[in-house]
């Protein structure tokens, strides 16, 4: 099942008591483990249920009434701990505590295994969340991070580099900045020739649209990210125009293929063991890339723009974009690769 436009991706939401159809795995989602005899002690003390652990979320449902359920996306988890609780079904027991945040609201979930000799619940959830947390570059837009070294992209594990185009201008400031544009199996990347930390990495999972439009710098490839990733609108130009159209087609085609079989950065080995696909950038700069995807201040004022608040742009939004898009998207013989 594909993600419906306008819905929160399942790894970025917490929902309660949803129809059982919502349990259906999304495209690219797979089940890692299923643990029976699990009590959701905080909200349903005394209610035995089952917990399904996927690569994107946890799904708990009551065995007696599956309409009593919780779906917790890993992106909403702030912390995981083990503590002692008093279960109606088992008495004092070790339980898994999750502190979460979704839509500015914090929630606590407590899951207790009713099987005394099974630590499976704790080890599985902790391992999967660690894999999820260490592979965010596959899913999140990254602005101004150390994603290149000596003018070469630092590839992620399992990532294939398809094309590398030099001399591509980023049009997101008053003065176009020249750099290198890379199309991979996971994302599109641009980084400056003069400062490799001046960069952007956009996974296809967060790429809402790609077009060729006219701008004050001439025709440009324009990419727009999803609302949950900031709603960024970025323009890129390369000469000659024929190469720019080829670049547009490359992005559109690879995006379409990627969204048909999305990869979220979590993988199982042939033996069913979790593989940790850790972001190599964290090792290259001694402690992690700078996470500026949550705000603009890491850039010079006026270099990047984003909008929030639904599908309609605020009045005058185009006038605020430095590359001043005007007119309809340029017509080329390739779709922009819808979901």
C-alpha cells in the first residue's frame, strides 16, 4: 500500500484505536518481529495483546478487541528505558517505557511482557530503533551537512551513484553558487565547489515534485520537498539547456523507480538479523553532521525559503523566492514521477 498524499508517513505519527486496515504494511515496510502476550500497561492495564515491530513503527493491539490499538512511529520516540511496573496480569514486572512526541504533545507508553523468561520485547525494539535512528539520511532532508569530501559524495551504505554533474548552479541566493549535483539510488545531492558544507541532500521519500521552469537566471530544474520536511523549493541550473533537461529526466525517472520500491535505511540479513546502515558522515566529521533541517538560521539570511500551513502558499510566496520563478513549468517529454 502506498502512502496517500497528505497523510503523515507511518514512521512520523502516533495513532490510537484505528481501523485494522491501517495495520496494513506500507510500500517498503516489512515486519521484523511479532511478540505475543504483551500488555500496554499505561493505557490498558490488564489487557493482553500482541506487538508487531516493523522497520517503521510499533503496532500494539488487544487480542480480545483489535480495535483497541496503538501505532507508534519511530520518528516520534524520544527515549527508551526499562523500569519496574505493577501489571494486573503479572504483578511487579520489568517493562519497556517509551517517551514520545507527536504534534507538540508528549505521551508515555509502557509495554510489559507477560512471559517471564522472554527479554525479546526489549532487545528487538531497542535494536530496531537504533537502526532507524542511525539511518536518517535515507529519509530526512539534510541542509548544510558534511556530505562530501574532496569534491566527492560520501555515499551511504547500499547507495549507488548514478550521475555526477559538475558546474550546476544553486539559485537559492541573489548570486548563483556553482557546485556539483549528484543523482543516486536514494537521493539527490548538491554541494558547493567552494564550501562542501554548503550543501543539500534530498531523499526521494521527501521529494514532492520536480519541474523545469523559467527563472531570472534562465530555465532551471526546480525541486520541492514535502511539507513535513520543510516545504523547501530549490532551483538548479546547468548549461547547456539540453543537459539540464537530461538532469530533470534522470531525477524524475530514478525518483519514480525509488518510490515504487522505497528503501528506508533498515535492512535484514539473509539470516534475519538487523543490519545497521550507519551514516558514514558521522564518522567523517567526528560526531555527526550538523542537523539544520529543522530551521533556517544555519544559512545566511535569504538563502533558503520554506512555507508551512497546508497546500496553499502564502500570498507573495513566489516574490520571496530569490530565483523568481515565473510562468508554468517548462514542457518536456517526461513526467515528474508521481507516487
